C-alpha cells in the first residue's frame, strides 16, 4: 500500500516568501554503449560524471578499508602493516576538492593504495590530515557540507542509493522521456536501489482497461490515453517514496505542456536520447531545450542525456539519474520542502512559483508570484 504524505512531516522553507521558486535544470551525459563494444568498453572510465557502471546483478566489491563519518569530517583507515612501511616519507596523499589518491613506497616500488576519482561530496582539501597509527594509515578529510551524511568515501552506486534518501526526504521521483521501455527499466532500477516503490503508469492503465496501450491508442487515439495517464498521476501525487515510470511518446502526459500539474509533485527526470558526442555538447543541447520551451519534457528538474541505449547498462543510467538529483538537491536544500508544500496545497499547477494558500487556479485573479 502506498503511504500518504499526510503521515509524514516535511521541513518547510523558512524564507519570508516560501512560495516563489525557480528551478535550475541539471544535466548528466551518458555516452552510447554499442553492443559490439560491450566486451572492451569500460563505462567506469568514460562516463561523465564518473560512474561505476555495472550489470544490475553484479555484487558490490568488498572493501579493503575502514570508513567513518564523524562531526564535520570523514575518516579513512587503510591497512599498511603488510607493506613494511616504517617512515611517513614513504606515504603520499594527494587530494583536491573532489578526489583522493593514496600511494605508498614499499620495497622500492610505488603502490597505489586508493584512487577515488569522485568523492561522495566536496572536501576542504587544504585541511586534510593524515598519519600512521600502528599498522593503519589514517586520512581525515574535512567536509564542505557538514550536514550531509557520507555513506562511503566515493560516489558509487551503493553510496548514492544509501545517501540520496536524506536529500529526497520521501518526495517521489517521476521518470519521463520518449521511450516507455527506458523509463520503466530505469525507474525499477532506481526504486530497487533506494527502497522506493516502483510504479509504471502503463501497467496501471492496462490493468484498469484490460487492453494494451497500443490497442487503446488505435481505438481511441493518443489524447484519450494522455488524459487517462494524467488521472493516474493525480492519484499518485499524494503518495511518497515512489518511482513512477511514465508513458513515452505522444500518448504520454509528460509530452504535453498542459499535463504537468501532478508531475511537479515529484522530482522529475527526463531521459533524453541525444546525438551529442561529449558532455559539453549534451549540456548545451539540454540548455537549448529548456530555454526554447518547445519541448514539454524540458519542464523536468533534471535531464539525463543518453548517447544510446542498452538494457545491460540500466544501472549506469540509473546512477546518472541519482548523481543529477544529488547535485540538484544539494544546490537547493529547500527544494524538497517546496515540493512538499506544493503537494500540501493541492498540486494546483503553480509550480515553480507557488501561490499562497487560498489561491484558486480557476479564478480570474492574476498570479502574485511571477
């Protein structure tokens, strides 16, 4: 059974005018994965941002270190007893705001003990402290965002799925885009990872009507299906901790400008297939889509650009979605509270500039938050 938002308490914005908000679209680019290159292509070294792409069934690698998140800092402990290191001058710790490289010289050979190319969040690299404690190398990193809890040292699938929920605070996710199959595959992967309930509007609609979406479109047209999906989204808007996969194509509500009233109740992720060859081109493509206002999907909170699609890399795409959502919610920590406020006021269609309580969207009175 889906939980109602009335059973949870979300933090509301503390600003004098909590109703006005303008969203900033984040973009993440995922290169193509041709089947002919799957054997030799390593997404972990090419994805932007850096991701640990893996098949969904792959187990998490075993840790060879100890990690702890304390008050305002994180501590990393690496066992070096077997290396025979006796002098701190044989240890080299290189850091910047988002990466960590730990090496040690043993028997005349420089060995890499840890190479984290993408830390879970930013650190104050100039305040890094490290020392040798008996058989362990201890590295202390000062966090920039002291309130953010780090599940682990790096931005892996495991740490993202564990850490993103503190930022989402129960707000649901909506996956939109031209492909129903891609939307559903990614939504289910994300839901399984973060412990949310996966919901596919196609399954709900087909179960209710006892006919396929294709048959429905053929018999009644795309408008009828889009209207019905909008009703489903309305019923889902009052629930929390769901990942909703929406219909793709012209019969999907998300493809229409006037059907976003209830999609704004959650964080929306647009999965967009792109012809771009690199991250910069993909971001520019996303920027043009948003600024032009010609595509309804551009109303989404984040955009994940896909250079292609292969179901085997569903987790990598899902991870890209979580990276983008993490960036979005860290950039505006009041955003989840504003989503909650929008839901509490009845999803009146006034996102992102939320009108005060009592405002009637059907009245002739002009909006106050423009």
